[in-house]
């Protein structure tokens, strides 16, 4: 089989931040690259006007929904993620923070490198590639957070976010402002708050406009709406002779051969796929696969104002940030006008040790203010009145993802307490913010009823370690037990960043691919 001519040098599974970085950098090194993405290609005009257009927004193919926003309901957490060419960049909130120092010296990767120093130049490169800039606008939700900062005596800890958005002149289209004419045109941001339902105005610097756009110019092939089902070594068990990658679209099945494989489908794509194929095709995968999964100790709290003369959709998805202590920060998040689908999944926020006490508190709260509750529930301007407070911490608690009997995945508690919907600091901050905006806090019905939190930043499951007993990949993202196989997505994150992780995924992937030598010309 040594004389077998391989179809590709690398096949990349997934086109999110890690996959897009891998595609561009490998093509620059002279490699022939194929990217396989199970979601669709999206143009600005394809995105929905609001999240009530479920066929364009939600990803649930079994129901005929082929949007780009995915909700995964697990035992201990509800996960929000992205699907499509460009992965999570299509639906994320553009925010690009660098984690605090504890991230670089904790978790399973601690001691494998001087991560803060090593990653510094790659963070800068990620900023450049993603068109990062400070948010110049201040919307009503940001002003309210600034007021909260003053009340907490934390005014110096409040500031604008650094985001992947082209501001320019609102609505004015210009030729590529980032890559000397090699990139795509951009249009100035209109501050409409629609970032997370897909930017219809061509202002958001999604991956199809930078990394993937440039990679295609170098010959990278991208196949959309195809899902990888298996990866098998060719002859030699460690993959040193290459791999067969099997994938399908509807009822059509295809196979290609490749020297190397990069898993980049995000935690919700990479981990279930690897758990499945570990059983037969890749048995050498570490038993740490699926371990040390973090939820970023996150809370998503919808604060709905009772005022009628307010519009919290003005601005970008996340325009400001407040650090309340060394482990905690909070961000006001918004959707655009009309995007009020989530109100169908909300109940009043209450804390309690069991469902009976929570139900009693919730019912009592509704009975005390029935008019307010009905007014909010049936408001035609729900999104205009709503700020979603995104609360995150660097506090570590992890779960493990395993294959389920009836479902592709299930979770079990691993280290520390299980993920909780009842974080006292989050409730306190939400209550204080609610007073400022004359609002009422709501959360997912699963939080109120079952205590199951929601996260938009599930991380880990294929973390780094010194060897296969401690991790799935080494410090260079190479999978233990196999040659020319890497993981470059959120599942490689080996400590809790406590902040939006897109920038870190990009930077760590940049570093990983920088370790691969240029292709030898024979």
C-alpha cells in the first residue's frame, strides 16, 4: 500500500475556528487540503431576519431544519453551538477576549509549555486575521452595565469588548479592508444587534470571509452538507500510511484517502465522532477521550425590562464587559428586533434546593405580579426589551461525555460539583441589573425545573496531556497513538478560560499548525 497515491495531504473535519486556521496554514505550506462540513454555505442574504424563521436558523435535520444554530440537550447541560461553513463564527457574538493568567497555568496542559508566552504572538495573529477592533458604540444595555459597575465600585473594570466586526461607515461597502485586496468586501456595521442570527449586512468577520476565503484561493476544497462517519488507518494501525475518511450526504456515501486528518468539528461534533470510531477504527485513542469537559461555569439570564420606551437591540451582540472579581465577568448580550423565539423556552428565574421549592417560588412570583408576567410573555417587542446577561467564571468543575445507549451522547459528573443553574453570584448580579433596567430575570425552563444550566461555550473532551494516560493530544495537538492526526477545536481546550473561547481556539490552532513542516517537493 506504500505506492498508493493519496487523494489529499490533509482532510479537515469541520470548518470552525480551528478548521479554518488549519485549512489556510496547511495550504500555505503546500499541502493539498479538503475541508468537510456537515452544515451549509451561507451568504449574507441567506440568513434569517429573526430567529422565528426556524428553517433558516435552527439546525435539526431530522425535523427538516437546516439552519446554523444548534441546541444539544444533555443530562447536565444544554449546549448552544454553530453549524455551517464557518462553524461557530456564523452565530457567535464576535467577542475576542484573552483569558486571564490562571487559564495558562491550570488544567491538564499545565507545565507542557509556557503557554502565556508561547501563545502571545499567535493571539496577535488571530486578532489580525479576525479583524479585531474595540467596539466603538455604547447601547442601552451597555449603559446599564456601566451603571452596575459604578454601583459595585468596579467602574475601572468596565470597558468595551474587542470584536470581529468591520465598523467603517454604517451601510457603506468597501473593498477588502484587511488583506490587501485578497479578501472579500465588507460593509459598515449598522449596530442592529443581529450578529447571532447571522449578519445579513456583511459587517461580521466570519471565517468564510478571512481564513477560508484565503484558503480557497490557494486551492483548498470545501465540501458542505456532508458528514464524516468514519476514519480508518490504511494498512498500518498507527495511520503512518494514511487514512480513509468516509462521509455521506443524504443516502450518498463517499470515501477519500489522505495522509493526515484534523478533527475540527467542535466539542459537539468531534467528541461523539471520536467516541464512535474509537470502538473499531481508532482503538488506540486515549481513554481520556470525553473527559474534562467544561461548561465555563456559565449562566445565561434573560432580563426583560418592564419599560415600553426602550430598545436593547441597539448595538452589536456583545459590546461591553464587566469583571466583577478575578474569576468572574459578565457581558450584556442582545439579539436583533423580532428575534424573540427564546421566550417560548423561558420561565422566571428562581433558586432553590429542589423542584418543589422552586415551583412554589415561581408561582408566588407570578401571582404577585400577574400583569407584569403576562405583559412580558405576550410582548411584541420582547427582543427590544431583553438583555441576555452572559455570566462566566474560571472556577473549575468538569463533566465527562460518553456514548449513550439511546442517544449519541450522555454526560456524567467527573471532577468537582456538577454544573449548576444556581450560581449565587450570577443571581445577585442579575437582580442588581434588573433593578437598573426595571426588569424581570428569566432563564431556560430546564434551569428552573431541573437545575440544568445552558452554555454557549462547551470545551474540552480531547485535552492535552504529557502522555496518553493524561490526555488525548500532546502539546502540539497531535493525537496520541496515531500519526498525522490532530485535534484543533474547542475540545482541545485543556483548562477553563472563563471567557468567550473563539480567540483562544484560533491562537492555539495557529500554534499547532505552525509546528507542521512545509510539504517536501519531490
